[in-house]
C-alpha cells in the first residue's frame, strides 16, 4: 500500500521536476540565447554550441569590448532580442548569461523573468569585476538564481584551485571524473552563496600557504511553476579552468551536459560515445570540405565530377540519418552511422584524388605537347632561315643610284 502511495505521489510531481521546454519538445533541438561575453574571439561558447547538432543558438553580445564596439553590439542586441514572451518561449529553452552586462529595458528584463517562471532554464557565470554585477543584482531577474547576491561586489582573489565533483547527483559532471576533471587547475573563482534548496554539483578547493578552503563552485535549483533548472558557476567559460590552459579539453562538453540536463534531453550512459560522436561529426565535416575542394579544383579543368557529387550526396543523406538518431537519443546508432559515413567519405576522397591526378596528367600532356610543338616549329624556322637559308634571300641593288 505504501509503495502504491509513493508511486502515485511520484507520478503527480514528475512533471514539476522537468523543465518545460516547448521548443526542444517540438524540434528535438535545444534553443540557446547566449547573452554577455559571448562572441568568438572573446569566448569559446559559440564554438562549443556550434559543434553540437542538438543545439541552436543566438548571440546577444553585451560584454565583448575586445571584439566589437558598443554601437555594433547594441545593434545586434536590438535586432535579435525577442520582441514578445511568446516568441521567446517558441524559440529558446535556455538563457545563457556569461558575465553579462544587462543592457535591457525593464519590460525586456520582465520578459526574461516571466520566461523562467514558465520553464525556460538559465545558466549564469559570475563576473571578474563589478562592471556587469550591478546591472543584474537589482533587477527582478536576480531572485531566480540559487545564489544570494551581496549588495557589494566580491572579488574572487587570485588563489589557485582545483574542483571536487559532488557525487550522487545525476550524471552531469560525474562522468568526467575518470577523465581527470578534478586535476585541472584554475584561478580566481568567485564566491558563491547558495540559497536554501539549491544543489551543489561541484566544490572549489582553494590552496594557500599551509591551508585550503572549500567553497561551492557550481550550484543549481528548480525554480518556479515551470520547473526551470537554474545554474550558477563561479567563473566564466573563457577562464583558465574551462580551457586548455589548465589541460581541460572537456569544457564545452561540461556546459553541453548541463544544457542537456536542463532541457530534458537524455544523457548517454557512456560519455565516451557522446565525445566520439562530436569528434566524428567534426571529422566528417572536415573530410567533406576536403572532397569539395578537390572536386571544385578538377571541375575547373572540365573533368566530369557528376558521379562523385552523387556519392557525396548519398554520404550526406547518411550523415543526416545519424543526426536524426542523435537528436532522438539513439547515440550508439548515430555513432556507428557517422563512422560508416567517414569511411565512405575517405574512400570518395581517394577516388577524387585519382580523378585529380588523371586530370592533371592530361593537362601536363597537353601543355607539354603545346610547348614541344612550339619549340619544334621555332627550331625549324630558325634552321631554315639561318642555316639552310632556303627561305633567305640576299639583299641586292636593283638599279643604280647615279
């Protein structure tokens, strides 16, 4: 009887534990609105998001001084900020705020807040300085986060740190432990003050002379009637711990796992398959670009590339099937199909190189024939004029001048 009651209660509350993600449910792709320090050249985030076929994104650059000026950035923000709450809900599942400066009007801030109440999840990375801090903490958006903002900005200091993953949580971060996630070193982690009811996913261990300090590093909670999953991270994604300076080549995969979990996309049991799929998609794209370059080259010489182009289209169809399986969560089938298409594309590249070599052989033969024929003709003319003088006629006087 108790078991039945527990099951009934679990079924009643199950929808509340899942964030409402209408865009993801309709398209099987996670819509991400990236706000703040986002542009390529300043942050790796757009490269990470672009490397995953399950993600669609739009950038609102509000803190990119090293890449573009405020006028250009404000123009992009003005054009691409959703006009209505319905448009925001239809297009996005995640608000990704990377140490942002909140340039937005009061109604736009309210729209973002209302979208989170309706189930749009959000991830915030904390600031290294006060420039963006005060633009958010006094807005109605601040309470949605599981972090208690202090009235004054708190610097993270410059202490080195390592991260300790909290075990027992869903497999968002724990699969990275065997890959060495706890060995990577960072610096200047900002303090997090978790609110009651929040979940700690990772801790930061700061080291100083003769002592160490343990603080929260990544926290989240479920917020509002829509069950939004809201995150706070103590550093931005362009800082040392998240990138190759610390040896961490999984920074993008960590963020993507957090987005998957927030949107309700199933996480694979084997993280290696997911990493392999992303790498294989990249390899396929690279091999396709190489093939296209060769075909474009030989086509400029008039070679027949129609058969190879048809085969390339068949490979693209196979890749699209792999993408479909990936979006549906059948990761193993997607991985196997992508590897098959890579092998097929490698074979097409070999065939394209053979066509290129045959084409160039005919080009070289033609050029050799033209040059050789021209040389023979010139040699014959010189021989006839200067040596045998068959075509040479000596100048003579035809009449006397006197």
